[in-house]
C-alpha cells in the first residue's frame, strides 16, 4: 500500500458511499490496497467517543478482508462498499 492511500478513503460521506466510491475511482484499486487504506483509518484510536462500533471496527475490517476472496464476483463491489463503509462510519 502507498502511504498516502488512506487520504483517498478519508472523509467519505456514509450517505453517499456509491458516489464517493465512483468519484474517487476506488473500483480500480485492488482489494489489498482498499483494505489497507481502510485499516489505516480504523487503526487510529478515537479519543472523542467510544462505542461498540469504534472498538470493533478493526476486527470488522479484518473479518471482511478475510471473507472477501470468497465473495462471488457479482457481489464483490457491494462487499468492497461494506469495507469502505466501516472507514466512513468510523470517521463520522
């Protein structure tokens, strides 16, 4: 992963995941690159608030990354959007 990739997935509006995914050309990224960028975001501890989602976001990214190779091609974009959603919700 390139060190600056997290900035491309940072600041995404959770209400417009599909639009942001397309606008940022994330569909061209490899699965590994997308997952690494999202993991970089959720690896930064949140000091302002803590809840179950914030605490478990890194585990959710890990689980979704492990399952992604098993996703049928027709469902791959949706699975990738779910991974991106974790970063968007984590920052929201």
